[in-house]
């Protein structure tokens, strides 16, 4: 019994460490995008980082990281007041950790000018890095904090949906950037705002992507042995028959990673060339061995 408890506690510890590592990886990518690509070009497209870029230009004695600390402290306090401690969860850590990583980047390699000298190239990285970071964070069920807190408060006390609340705050910051930095920068910010939503959605889809494989075969056992013993997966088996031949068949359904699906296809080609397989993409696989319901 003690061994079983130790195994479960070890498993939970590994899950927590994996969660913490992915959360910080996402926040670091976001911070790099903010400091080295968004800030030098005044790409203030939404979030606390966009607001901090605006304020740092208005009050140059305080850098972007400093304003992010100030804004996030205020937002966390508001979150405690209006949402309570339970609703905040990892948002508290994310808010302060992102501020810390931004300040750390500014301290390690302060850069107030474009790294590439090409605004469009910088925009690509200003969109891609924070969007990829946000996708990693969202995928594990956390958030990057900041204006997410405002959106949660508005959603709780008004009829406004969280997505709409975030969009309104982002649009207001972009409009302020257009007024402060000029229409050219404002248009870049609009492109960045639109691009970010597409990249986040695409990144989440690819991170979660699995292959649902359906195999029809007259000889299921070697395939099941390969799935269970070689790939450490399982499968569902159903009995069926061909509509034309009326021959009995087994239908195997299994969910695999992209690499495993390729291995299965190669196995079938060599060992059961008369089998029939369909492979479908899915980004929402919930259950044992994949994502949990929580």
C-alpha cells in the first residue's frame, strides 16, 4: 500500500513539475517577444504589455517591466477584491512571473532599438513568440494574467463575455497606440492583434493534435499486440462485416500521436497490406492517457 501511495505521489509530483516548467516556458517566450520585438517598435497591441509600452513612452523614467509590475499588482489586488483567492489560482503567479521575466530580459540585454531593422520582420516575431507562449500556457489550463483579470471581473459583474471583454480592452489599447505613435504603428498593431488570435488558435490545435485511427482487418491480433506492447496504447475492438463481401471483420479504433500513427501505418503496410485504415486529426482527446477532464 505504501508503495502504491509513493507511486501516485511521484506521478503527481512529475505532473506538477511538468505543469510548472511549461507555464514558465510560455511566460519566458512571451517576455522575449515583448522586450525585443514589441517594445522597440511600439507594437502596443493589447494586454498589460501594450499598456506598459504606452506608459513607458509617456513616462520614460520607468521601463516596460516596471509598469508591468505596477499594473499587475493593481490587477491582482482588484482580483482579490472582486473575484476572491480561489478564482485567481495560477493567474497570480503568472502575472508576477511575466513581470519578472520582462524585467529580467531588460536587465540581461537592454535593447531600445529594433533587432532586425525591419518592422514587418519584428512584427512577425512580436506576434509569434507571445502567441506561442500564450498557447502553451492556455493548453495546460493556466493564463498569462494581466488583462485576463479585468475580463473575469467584467464577466462576473456584467453580461459581457470574457472573449468580448478582452477584445474591447485590446482595441482600446491599439487605438491609444495609433494616437500616440502614429497611424503607421497603429496599423501594425491592428495586424498584430489579428495575427495573434490566429497564431494562438493554430498553436493550440497543433500542440493538442492527435490521430484517431480506425482499422478494418480480418486479422486483428498482431495489430493489437503492436498497439499495446510496442506503442503502449490501447484500442477499442468491434465486430463488423463487409457490405459487399459479407466477410467478417474487426474494427479497431485507437488514438495515437503523429509519430505513432506513422509507425502504425508502416506496420500495416508490411504486415497486413489488405487492411483498411482511416486517420483523422483531433485536437480534443480527453481521458486516461491524454488530457484530463479537469
